[in-house]
C-alpha cells in the first residue's frame, strides 16, 4: 500500500498507541484486500455493541481504547442488548447489564452518536452520491451501496472502529467500480416483504461481492431493507444492481421452488410462542403500516416490536405507540431481535417473525425455532 508521510508516522507510533493500533488494522485490511491506498470517509457505522457479540474481551478492549481514542468523523452505533428504559421488566443477568452499560459508555466517551440502530439510513441524512463511508452492519452496508448510492465495503467491527478513529478506509473492493458476474432473475409473482428477504438470502449465498437482480422494478425503501437484511446474513455479497448484466454474466432464476427451499431452511416451526417484529429495526413507515393493519385488534400472544429510539419518539408524538401498546405490543428501543438476551430458549420454544435476518439469528444464535410469516399473515392469524 502507498502511505503518506503522516500515515507512515502514525503507523510507527509517532502519533500515539491508539492511532498506531487503528492504522495497523487499516493497513492489514488494505493489504488483505489489495488496496492501493487509504482514502477519507465521511461516516462510520459501528457494530460490536451488543455484549452477547463481543463478550468480555471486547468490553475490556473498548474500555481501554476509550481512554485515549476519539472518533474523527460522524460515527453511529448498532443496537445493544436491551432497552435501557425498561430493562427492569425483563429477567436479565446483572453482569450482562453492567457489561453492556460499560460498552455503551466507552463508545460515548469516544464521541460516537448513541443511535443504537441497525438502520442508520432511515434515521440520518444520506450524504451525496458516491460518498465514501465505512459501515460494519451488514444490512446497512448493502443498503448504502445498493440503494443510497454510497460506497463502503462490508466492514468488520474492528475495521469500522479504526476508520472512525482515523477518518480513512482502504481503497479496495466495493469502494471502486464493481461488475457482478451473476444475475439473479426474479420469477416470483406478487412478492411481499418475506419474499424480498428470501430473494436477498438466496442472492447473498451466490454472489461474491455483488450481484445483478433482474425481473424487478426499482424497489422502495421497505422492500430494499428486507432484501438487504436477508442478503447480509447468508454470505459476503454486499451490493445488488438492477439489470441483466452483460452476455457473459451467469443467469440464475429465483422461482417458487428456490423460494420454498429458502423458506424450508429457515422455517422450523408451525407456530410460535412469541412474535417479534423488527430485524432490521422498524422505521416510522413500518410502524404506521403495522398500526393500520391492526385496525383496533389485539395480539393474542406476546409481540415484541424493535425500533430505534428516534423512531419511537416520532411514533409517540403521532400516537402510534399508544395504539400498539393497546394492541399488546412490547415496544423496545435501542435493541434488535438479533442476539438480544431478551429472547431465550429458556422462555420460548419458537418465535413467529416476518424477518429473514431475524429467523437466521433466532435459529443459529438464540437457539429457538422459527415460524416465518408475512406481516399481513401474522396480523390475520395472531390477532382478534
């Protein structure tokens, strides 16, 4: 890699241990991805927030780094393990709570915006087209590249934090122009959010860094979000482009059979003991839609709704939160279906959800079975 004098100086430790550590991470990442140089970024979004994800080693590292490190660009944060406002309502281990709060405090000490959201693209202004960012959350990285016309690689927790501290990232892979070598041809008629999630999951398995999608008109925000959530769980693919590609591009159909295969892989129960909505977290449009679909009906079993705090505050002002709580929903900010200790196999055997991302993590990380349904079907089956 070609480094400037200032970058060489930092790598040698002449600008302090923290800056040296950050540059070592970026240079190692750059060399592994054949980057020619480091380039400035304008925004970093960090994962590595939930104590369930990073454990004691991560908590101790952040506590140490935060003594000296400060972010140099706008930096936002993924969800943590619980909603700090109602943590007392749940049976959580005191050690988990203590460690999670330590992680929260470390990030805030470094100057990170405590957004605790996996959908930064819905709650912050999007920079101009072509802006370089560093997003570690998988669905957000795909959304940034595919829908928001930004440029990011699918960053790790370490590389995104290093980029936030330095304000630069390696110039490689999806930061440059990328030409997919696979086209997924959408053949399923009348898709819903579950269909888009399954399409993303299927495409994510087949694509390397990017993939073409044909057979669809431009997606709206919610459709794209469902697809990004599915794609981010199944492989390394971090971008989709609408179109057929050129004549050399391999063409693969996503039809009813392939959709059923994805469904069968992730759907492991005929019904759930609990309903979860929000993986990725729900935005204001989705909260509005859920409220409208309920039409005064109530859920007949527990229903946990995950959303960013900023969306919760907006929804409260409009009156949606009151209506959802009246319908039996538990409203949870700052956390997400994925990896939260609030959903445990000690309490439930199976969870009903409309999220492909949620299904993947509930099954593989939380250890519970999953019942997959569209939101429309959930409301029809689970309310009265």
